[in-house]
C-alpha cells in the first residue's frame, strides 16, 4: 500500500493515476501485489509488458526512469551532448512514451530527435546511422497483444543493445529513486521531417538488382500496424504493381480488432489476407507485423484449406539466401541457433562464410562481414549496411523480386523450395510453443529437462545434449538446451524461454535426404511424422 501510494503521488499520467487510485480504494491486495511485487526488468530486449499503473507495468513513470537510465549511461560513456533519435509505433501510449523520452534526453543535456509520426522500426534503425546518433529508442511491442507496449534500445552502431550494456543501463535505471530527480525539458527536441523516411526509401532501392523483372502481383496486409504507407511507397519506387491491400487491416489500430494476436504466425491472423488472395489471385501474399520489422510470405497451395500456405520463416530465409547467392552476394550469411541448418549448406555450396549466433538480431547484426542474416521468426536483414536489424520492408521487396524472376520462368517460390530440397536434403522445421500465465511453468519445464534429459524423441536417439547456460566454444551463455538426434534421419531440438513473451519455445528440425523429385512428397510426409513425434515426446519429457 505504501509503495502504491508513493507511486500514485508522482505518476504524471492522469489515466494511470485514476486506475491506481481505484485499485487502492477497492483494497485489491492481489492486484497491488501483481503490480508492485517487483519491476519490469530491463534487458537486451529493452522493456516489454502490459500497460497499466505500477513498476510491473508499462507506463510513463517506468519509461521516464528507463530514459533517465539510458541518458545516464550515455553520459557515463562520454556521449554527453550526443543525439538520441526516437521512433514509435501506433500502439496505445507509444507517442506519449516517445515524447517523455525526448524530454528526459534534453533535460539530461543530450540532443533528441523524434521521428515525425508512427513509422516502422527499420526506419528508426536506419535513422540512427543516417543521423550519426549515439543511441536510438523505438517504442513498440512488435507483435504482442494490444494491451502491451515496449521500449527497444539501440546504440550508435545501429544495433540493439547486448551485454554488458543492458546491465549497465539497468543499473542506472535502478539508481533513479524518484521522478522528481529526473530533469525533463518542456521543449528543445527536434521533430524530424520526411527527409529520413525519404532517405530510407532511397536506400531500399539498393536491395534490388537493376533491370530485374518487377511483375509479381502481391496481396499485402499491415496487420493493423504502421507498414502500409512505407511498403506502398517502396513498391512504387521499385516499379512493382501496387500491392492489393487487405482493407480491414490496412490502417494503424492499437486495438488490433480483427486478430487475436497481431502476429502473422498466429492461427487465424492471415485469414483475411487469404480471403483477399482468393478474390485477387495474386502471385504471393505478404504480411508485416505491426511495427513492420518482420515479413511473412504465403504461396498458393491447392492442398491447404484456405488455398494458400504460409511459408515458415526458415523457408523464406532459405529462399532469400539462394536468391542472393544467385545475384553474386559476397560476405557472411548468419542466422540464430534456432533457425534451420539449411542456410549453412547454401552458404557452403556457394563458398560463403556462415555463422550461428544466439537468438535475436542484436547478435546477428554484429557478425563481422555480414551480408545476410535471418531468424526463423520471420526476421530478415538483407541490407546490413543500411539497417542493422531485421527489416520487413526490404525483405518484402526482395521476395517480390524473386517471385517476379521465377514468374518470368514459369516457376514459383514452391518450385525453388523443391530445388533446395533436392540439392541439400529436405530441411523441415516446426515449433512447439507454449504460452503460460504462470512463469513457473516454464522454469519447471526447463528444470525437468535438465534433470532428466530425454534419451529418445520420435524414435531418434539423442546423441548430444547441451546446456547452453554454460556457453559453447562459439556462443556466450544463454538459458537454453540443445539436443542432436540421429537414427533413420538426423534432427535437432532447441528449447528456450522466450525473451519477449510468456512462452516456452521449442525449435525442431529434421533433415530427410531426397533422391529425386518423385521422392519429395514422401519425404515431406515422413518429416511431418517425425516432427509430430518429437513434439509429442518432448512435451511429455518437459511436462507441458
């Protein structure tokens, strides 16, 4: 009660003050405990959580403290008068959080520049390097539920923070005792014009090859996010046909009214896009998540109930890699450890370097000599010199270019996936993802797997079991488990808690050799059976 009353006394937001006053008046001890039992933890993913009053929620008080911690960190590192550029999406409170951040930065003696309106996260990542900023902040919860928001921090190289910067910023946030101790300017920050967006759009042209076909017809959904205008502008610049919009999801709406979760990977999220595709008969369907840093792709499939099939992130990752190889790309191809091993085979066949990193583009973007990076969760970095993060806009352009070239040959993305399976074996991936209300469920599952590792999964023998908390020769420590399986086929399993959602995630891959094109159907059937068996047995071992 005392904590809550102290919080209420300095809360700058009328909405959360009213909310907390109501909880106090009702004497709701359980709700107070949920909100004041600790603080949202600042880490390599920044902050992310449900909106509401209290230190365990996302609100203006928490954001002001986070901004003050970041400002103190930058000054301690000698960036006393550097520029911090701030972007934001269209979620509830995003604009407020962005303005609060600007006020804190100017109050601390730094310079601040706000992007002019809600824009995709990749535009912010680009702006940091383009403007020579010492740091950047994006206010977004990406594809989380409507009641969430978040705070993503980048440093001057344009990459998201990694250790030890996260812990050092967190320590500075903890040192903030009262909002009264945080100077906040009433003005003095810059609101940028359209120059940064124009420069970003000019940069998108560089991901395409001059003279390539631009004929692919696309149905596009912004998933109620901020991607539409930037995607339309990028496609128009490149000379593609204007994408057909999913009108119900085209405009920003923080309520995300047509989807349970605004994530193209979630069941039902693509239903409206598929309905529009059945009407418009495009070559491909493209979706961004709400902040447009991820890109989903679907292809026609007569065997699918909707007539369209969402490609897995690993499939799109392999297609883009093969396309870049065909275009003569040089450099290193990188992926997170939870992504398909097919990328390594494509890179090896092309004589290119290949690296695996921990999960997240904060790691992928830091690979030396990076030319292309991807992660199975629909994230692709196709222009690392421009945007050192995943970028759903440039990825969409590159997918459309590939689809156009294949179309001119009378072929499709599905045909190229068949070619890759014939060349390298069928690399089939799947995921077991468990969303929980109680985070102890995740901790208990990880403990069970550590104490009694599975000996077999789907009839395949676990020949190697690694606890990644100890790190490896090439990876720093992380909370995860990795199993390699052998038997009739080879397989790999990685289990880890999500860094941004209350989920336990298990990433599965099986590699099935394919003798010739006639064996593809049987190979896919067998791969599905094995992946289903692994999910079943792993779920039993973890007790989930």
